[in-house]
C-alpha cells in the first residue's frame, strides 16, 4: 500500500512537471527576451549609439535582468498591449519615455556625455505574438581631447551586445544590466585578445541554451529520454555536437546560408522525430546517431543565425566562435545533468520508468515540436 502511494506521488509530481514544461515551451518563443544590440561610433565630434531593441519591454518598465520570458513580469499585460500598438502611436510613447531613460545610460569620456534622443524607427505591426526590433538613436557631444569612452548599461535593461563601428580593431563586448565597459579607444585598437574574446562569448553561448534555447533544450531532452543510460546518450550527444559545430562555423562564415524560415520549422520537426522515435523504440539503433548528426547540422545553422545578430569581432573571429560553442556545450550538459539528477538518477532502473516517465515526456515534447512547426510555417 505504501509503495502504491509513493508511486502515485511520484506520478503526480512528474505530471506537474510535464504541465509546467508544456506551458513554458508554448509561451517561450512568443515572449522571449532578446539582448539589445548597440552600435557605437563617432561622427563629427559626436558619439552615436544606435540601439536595436525590443522597445515595448522598456516602455512597459519590465526589469529584464536575468529574465527569459516577459510573461514572468507583472507588467506583461502592458507589454503585450504595446506590441499591438501601431508604429506611429508607439513612437509617441517612446518619445515621452526615451529622454528620461537615456540619462540612465552613463557614458564617460574626458567628462560625462549627455545623450540626446534623436528618434526611433519602429516596424509596422506584423504578428503581434512576436517581438519587433526597433532602432533607437542617441547622440552625445564628446568633450574636447576625448580619447576613449566607457559605457555603463543601466540596471534592469537586460543584456547589451556593444559593437564599435567605423574603426580598425573595434571593440565588441557583452554587458549585463549594471555593468560598465572597459575604456574603448575612439580611434580603434580596443579589440580584445583571443583569450578575452573566447571568455566573453562563453556566457553568450550558454545563455542561448539556458534559459533562452527552448527548442534546443527540448531536442536534448528528446535524446535523454531514449535511454537514461550513459552510453546511448553519449553517442547521440557526440553526434549532435560534432554536427552543429561544423555548421555553426560554416554558417557564421557565410559559407552556408539558409533562410531561418526554412531552418526553424525543420528544427521543430527534428524535435518531433526524436521524441516520436522514443515512443516506438527501446534502444539506440545504429542509424539514430547518423539521424541526430543530420539534425545537428540544422541546429548549427540556427546557432549561426543568432551569432549573425550579435556580430563577432573580426580580429578575434575564431576565438569568439569557439567561446560561443563552448558555452552552447556547457548549456547542453547542464540540461542533461538537470534531467539526470531530477529523473534519471531516481527512476531509470524502475520497471515503470519507460511507461510512466520516458514515453509521456516524449509525447509532450513531440506535441510541442509539432505546434512549433505549424506556428513557424504559418
């Protein structure tokens, strides 16, 4: 009787976890928090900061630090309303907001720089379920004899990819809310060493898996639920890693280009495939690692599109690319470790593990992947 009760408790806990996974995955794509891209340049004695950002989240007042999904904020309703607003009306709202907000972006050269809000380009409303990237311009007069500048990204603003433009050996950095850049030489030469570039892009790659990479997380979980034993998992993860490493490099170098409109639905189908196969097979077939390798090529192109948005420092291109890939691998290993510690360690040797855990989890993963496929195609 006691064992039956314990089994029921475990089953209820697992079903609760599955429900949470379902809701989280369905909302993650539509409300994902993306980093701001900032292009820094000097023109005619003025410092220009062009920000490509999800401006609705800023106007709504959402604290973006450490946030992966805007639905987690109490202000998500206001944010959703702003996303549905036409560009002209939203531009007026941004004008009221931006002047005060610009003061929170501190810039120091040979003295403080006072930003002036110059305007914003806002795309028309397309699919209101997806964030639109607006381009906001700030300009500040450089104090005389300024040779370098330090930028402090405000707390609550989430992540910033800061890229210097128009000089040789430009600075490229990744700042979290509240962080300050090192001195950036205005005439160039502030690029990072190979080691610094590698170390800077490791957290970028990790962040793309945890917490933002919902599709990649589900694919890795699909590999895990075929078997919680180490050997089958090792074969699959090795094939996946080798494949996405190849296309990540080739895609970032523009040797291979494929539209995200093609890649993203196929990534969703890869999730469906591995999850459905888990339902109908009990062991690792010889051809599954080859199939996983093929899907890994697709996921690598997905990673490459992310890096294309961030931009890589040209003088330390390969070091930054390696750092990003290391971060991705660490994120994937963290997903596997979490799955093993919460599920595999306790239940993998139970006779009911496959029927009560692996198969139900795989069905949920397959349904989410199918939903994403339809959403991305439509």
